[in-house]
């Protein structure tokens, strides 16, 4: 295999090459490092380099393999989102006041990656406080989309998505509460999996300077990113499972297998748009093509169902519960101002923006009432998944948009087929899976006429992560997947 081909090889493919001694772990690490050094001045995906320790880990992997050892990630180079604690490296979440915060221990997921033989090259860029679908901050600057440097790579795992698209190793770790795994994967044409809530213990993925204590952060998850669907399962199996400090003392993870292993056996509900937040023409066309392809492959397809939860109602609920969670991190004066503004909202104000404002001021009583609504929603999804195996729906309404760093996100606009919508209303489609805590796999569907990636999410049943992951693998095998950005070949 020519050297340039290693840049976009899968982790599974690299493991086979390492086992056959076609390449060594140190050679792979050096190849990825050289690629970062060659290209990242333009992309700025990597914000913290850890090359010397990566070289040491690669040498150790080669030594272990020579002894006959074999681990899931042995010798595989990868990146991780800046928000993960990695001992000795800064963890800032893009917050200038935390630029000198250095955790003393690895996050649990980082420990699991290292124990599996993974070679961590670097940390990748994020937006301020992980709170945007763009990835820029005053510490590390702006990350650009490898397919068009004038556009966002997505966020908040935007650096990881851009790194994968540019060939900086086959795997990365990200996180997601407002689409932060799936949105950048969509915008950079790669794969990502938002696991079922709490499937992956998140200790050490903690805002600085807080200690890395076990805690369930409502709706927030961490998960894998890759350039092929099967690699998502590889990395998920490494990091998944309860925290040994808590539930892991009594419980062990045993995910059920995929419901099916052939496209023809899947029952799929396809939703391509909604008036609450329409999708643009090119996104709908890509979903339509996939739907037709699945139908020709024998899958049972439905384009509507009374079992599909009311998108407007669930989007409003998601906005309230999400902002109730996020408001904890607001400065006191901004929080007080938002509470006062929420108090002035008329009862008939039911826009998504109004619900976000209400969410900031949500009382504990109101949150518990909202939690009851969410329990009902989960029951609706359980009923839906008695008739369907997966739901395919949008993750974002348009391909990657131009950088927009105007300070007030609620004042930004996203243009969908000539009409402007509130920028933050884009939360609605990620919320389909986030609010009920369901697994969702983002898959690429090719490029738009402008050369920008388009994708879709596959939502699966609670704790049946292997079902959307397997469907993603079958779609990739049958219809194709990741397309490298032409400007960043070797």
C-alpha cells in the first residue's frame, strides 16, 4: 500500500496491516504526525499536540505486538476532543480563564483507550464552553471545514470531525448534548455515534476546574467518531460500560445484538423534514435517494406514521430541558436577566426561542413535570420501535454554513432555501434522539452540488445501539460512505 493510502485507511484495516507487519505502529504514528504538521495550519483541527508521548505509546505497541499481544486498538493512532481530561495536557473547554488548567489524571474513557493499545496523538478544538455548532475560541482560534475553509466544521466536536476528514488518524472521541457528535460528523462527511444515555461512563469529561467525579449530566453523552461505520463499534466497545467507582461494582454491560443483519429485514421509518425546522432541497434529495435505495434493497420503508412523536411538542420540551441544564453554567448577571425576560413571556408565546428562555428559568417543580413528559415520550418511542427497527431523519437542515462569530447566537440566522430561521432552532433535529436518550448514528450520504458533505442520523431503540450501528454498516457497504476532501490528499 502506498504511503498516502494510510491517511484514510480504517482502524480495522490498520489493525490488519499491523498484524501482517505491513507497517509498524511507530510508522503509522509518524505518518499521522507528519500529516498534521503538513496540513493543520490551514484547518486548525488540532489544538494540543502530544506527539512525544504518542511516539512512546507507538513504540510500546510495537513491542507488545512482538510479544504476541493483541488488543482492540493496539498501535492505532487517534485524536480526542479537547474537553476530555488527559493527564498533563490542558483541558480548557475553550474558556480563557481555564487556559492553564492541567488535570492530574486521565478521563476514564482515555484510560480505556490507552488500555486497549490506542496511541493518542493530540487533542482537537472546540467552541467556548462546548456551546456552538462552530469550533472557535480565544485560546486556540478557529477550526475550518476541510471541504471549504470558509465554513464551519460543526461543533462542538468540530476539531475531531475535521481531523478525521483530513486524515489525522482513523478515530476520535467526542461528546454530544445538542448534536455535538452528530452535527460536525454531518458537516465533515464522517461517521459518529451518540450512544444511549449513560451507556458510556463520562468521568473525566468535566468542565474545568471541577474534579473528575462520577456524575450523570442530563442528556449529555460521550462517544466515538470515525471514517467508517464498523470503526464506531470498535471504539464504542472499548469505552462503553459502567464506571467501576459506582455502578460497575455490581453491573456489567451486555448490549443486545442488532435486530437484523441484512438490509431487507429492516423496518425503517423515514422523516425528511418538518415545518418546525424544514430541511433544504439538497438534504431532502439525499434522504430521498437513500430511501429509494433501501426500498430497492428490500427494506420495509414508511414515510409517515402516527407513532412518530409530535415534532413540535417534543422540540419545545427539549428546548426547555436543555436550557435548564445549560443555564447552570451562565454567569449570575446573565442568568438573572434571562429569568426576568422569561417572566415577561406571554403564555401564548410557544416559539422554540421562547421555550429556550423559559428553560433557563425552569423551577425544580417545572423540571419534574417536564421529566414526566419525557417519560411519556420514551413510552411513545418504545411503542414506535415495536413496529420499526430504526428511524432515519435529518441531523441538520443545511450543509456546512459560512463562519459566523457574531456574539449573540439567538440573533444569528440560518438560511434554508432562501428563508431565514433562528440559528439556535437547529437544536430541534439533534433533540429527536437526545431528549429521550436514544442511540443515534450519523452517516454520510455524499456531497452536495457545492462539494459539501450531507448526512443523516439513524435513531435506534434504547440500549440497542448495535441496531443503528449495524444498519449504518450495511448502508455503507451497499451504497458507499466517506469521501475524502480533495484538497487534502498527500
